[in-house]
C-alpha cells in the first residue's frame, strides 16, 4: 500500500504542472529513496508584499488641501483632495489595496499648477527579494494615462537601475526612439527594451485606463500565442543568455514624466485637471529560488525561499554549511520534463572525508599515500582540499575558503618583478630599482624605461657640468666642446687640436656641418 502511494506521488509532478515538486520518495530495485527535481514556487500577487515610495516629497495631493477637476468636467472643479480627511485623502497605499467592484481607490498627485515646469513623480516598488515576472505588469490610471512615462527596473535592491520600457504618445519626440510593439519582436530580440505608443494616446479617460509591461507577449514569442508550448520557453530561458535576467527584478520604478492632456495642448487657464491618479499596480511573479524551492514565505517583512536540495540563502543561492563538496549551481529546467536539481552534496558523501570547498567535484584515493585528495581544483586553487592558491595567485583574506573568488591573481609587472609569484598580501618580488606591490614603480634615483635604471644625471647630486642639461635622468646633453657622461670633459683636453682659438678657425667647415647634422639627428637643434 505504502509502495503504491509512493508510486502515485512520484507521478504527481507531471500531473500537477511543471517544476512544483522538489523531491519525492520513490522505490527502486535498491529500495526506497528520495528523488530530486528542479522546482520553483507558484506565481503570486506580488503587490501584497511590496514596499512603495513616492518621490519627490510633497507630490501626493492634499497637503495643503487642493481642488481638482477631470477632463470630463473640466470646468466643474469641485473635487477635493485633503490628506487629513480619510474620505478625501489619496495616499500611495491605495495603489495596492483590493477594491470593491466599481469603487476605485487611488493615489493622486498634486495638480500641474507649476506649469510649464514639468510635473514629475517616481513610484518605486521594492521587494528586497529577486522576483521572476510571470505575467504582465498592469498599471491602472484613473482620469487618463500619462502622455510620457518610463518603467525602470533594478536587480540589486535599488543600487543600479536600468530602463525597462518607454511609453509616450510620440516616442520620437519624447525619447528619440522609434515606436515599436512587443508583438513585433522576434526570438532574437525578445529581451529588447523598446518605446511603445500603445498606452499613451488620449482615448477618453474612461475608456482605456491601463498601461502594461507585456510579459505574456514576450513569452508567447517562444511558447506560442496561448503559452501552450511552455517547454520551449523553459528551454530558451536556460539557453538564451540574459533572457532569465530580463524577467527578473528586485525593484520597479515608474517615472511619470507628463500627465494626460485630454487634448493636444495644455490649457494654461485650467491647470487643475492635470495630475496623475493610479488606482492599482498589478505585478504577478514568483520568488526567484534558483529552482531549489517550491515555497516562498513572507517572514520578518521580506519574502524568503524555503530552500531544498541542501541550499540556503534568500534565493537558495549557496550550499548549506557542510554541503560544499562541489560548487553551488542553480537547478536547471533541462532536461525536460523534470529538469536537474543540481543539489548540493555533503562533504564526505562520496569519499572518506574529502572537503574541496566547492572548488572540485571529484576526489581520488591515492593508494600508496592512503589519502583522499581533490582532483582538478578550479578557481585557481590547489592542494589536497583545494585549500591553497595556485602559484601566481594569493588568498583574499576577507573571502571564505569556499568563495569562487578566494584566489586573486598576483599581476606582477613582468619587467619589474623577478617572477610572477607574490606573498600572502599580494606583494611581488622586485628587481633592483623597482618597487610597489606589483613592482611597476621605480625607487627614488631610478628611472623607468622597460625596467628601472639608476639615474645618470639629476638636479641634485648628479648635475650635468659645463652648462649641459639633464635629459629625463637618462643622459646629459652637452654643449659643443664638452663630452663625458656629465659633460665634465673638455674636448681640447682630449684632443689638442680642438683648443687654440675659435673652433671655426681650426675645424674644417665639413666638421662643423657634421656636428650640426649629428645634433639635428638627435633632435637638439631645430634648423
Ligand atoms: C526619479 O528617479 C530617477 C532615477 O531613476 C532620478 O534620476 C529622478 O531624479 C527621480 N525623479 C524624481 C522626481 O524624484
Ligand atoms: C532584506 O532581506 C534580508 C534577508 O531576508 C534581511 O536580512 C534584511 O533585513 C531585509 N532588508 C530590509 C530593508 O527589509
Ligand atoms: C540534504 O541533506 C540531508 C541530510 O541532512 C539528506 O538526507 C538529504 O538527502 C540531502 N538532500 C539532497 C538533495 O542532497
Ligand atoms: C575579497 O573578498 C571579499 C569578500 O568576498 C570581496 O568583497 C572583495 O572584493 C575581494 N577582494 C578582491 C581584491 O577581490
Ligand atoms: C609581503 O611583502 C610586503 C613587502 O615586502 C611586506 O610588507 C608584507 O609584510 C609581506 N606580507 C607577508 C604576509 O609576508
Ligand atoms: Ca486601489
């Protein structure tokens, strides 16, 4: 009976939909055991877990109370926004509440009374967790959609931002971009950032209220119009570089750049009808758990994957302690239909007690030494447990031993250093005259020219004599009549015939021309 149940459970993942079970208890010829699969949490309404921020300060209407009107009734400006009165207030949280049928609740901005100064507002949604979008983002605007707006996303909790989609009634004018539609994208451009005019034209405020970021249309490029062929999408998500990340966000930001105009130009005499009002922001997605969890729970104010496969971390992005005998890997959708769990394995599960700190997934037993040793240590490590750095690398003292970047390249200057090894703090061994951690500098009184050489001359001790000038510490440029390293020698001391009278009297014209020619060749005389 138990046996039968186990078999039934095993069949469940296929029946219930893809990748929703992380493991099942199966019976094989060798007896019962766990079998593991790639798994992911269900898609959820992400607005229930979001933190919102609206910028700049004072952009929300009602403080002080303000009158406004709508494009339908532009001269009946009797509506009021008053932040101190719950019935008349329009705080940001009303973008995320659940509404009774027909009764829209919405955040509203101040009116455009400062026209022609632009009316700008940022709505920033943060989850403090990577989310994979599974359906369209749908933003509902009461009283008209903005004529210019931009959607941005962050993948690192708001540290860096990237454009996600541009929206304008005239893309060329607003963003100097041609207007495109997601439906016209192809398999090679499925993650292109584009500008669309579909959601910004004035069609009467009551008719069209939504602005979309089309996730389904982009999925449909691979999975077909009804998303029937999800296998193809999952295959593409694994193989196409950057495609998975395109649908992953930790934060979203709507940059509202110009409100609905209700016509072709702004009526200066009635600025009370220009403002933003957002009643709902729908974001559907699942926690990114790297295919190592099928549950994601809201704990201590943040979403958190319930990691399986002996992984841990907010996104199941690393192996649990003592399960680091090979490096962490995300699960994979492939091969279809159950994918690969790529589970973390216990240290010592394969051989004796051979920990390789995740730098190798193979151990080997050396008979005559009676030791087990890691084979083919990666990440520039070496040693029985891949616990040392290869020659030419040094240990990053602030990184854990199982960090992929634990070994840092020495990067010794090839000319300035004796060899490409360095000590534990990254210092290279320098040739004479060279200095600096990487030996790419010269000591004082040395100059750099394919290596460090002692100064021939300088402005202090090794002065050029007799009016000579020091050229880049490398040599003295001597005046006519002197020679020697420091121009210390008069030519006539060497050769008596250079001495009497002016040089021109004795030296032949040919000699003078020759000297000038030589100097010119050296670049010292400009003829
Ligand atoms: C909105 O955010 C962008 C960065 O994403 C920033 O440059 C801009 O100044 C912000 N605008 C307002 C009104 O806060
Ligand atoms: C974000 O999530 C992490 C991990 O759950 C948590 O430690 C941190 O306090 C959260 N930060 C904020 C600002 O909520
Ligand atoms: C994780 O470790 C436990 C032991 O703590 C083991 O029973 C289980 O099979 C491991 N799971 C995977 C996927 O390796
Ligand atoms: C050393 O490791 C720490 C922690 O992983 C990291 O932040 C730092 O950038 C690393 N230093 C270098 C030079 O790579
Ligand atoms: C590495 O060499 C530098 C320079 O010679 C020295 O200051 C440092 O103490 C050395 N570090 C170690 C760990 O030996
Ligand atoms: Ca609402």
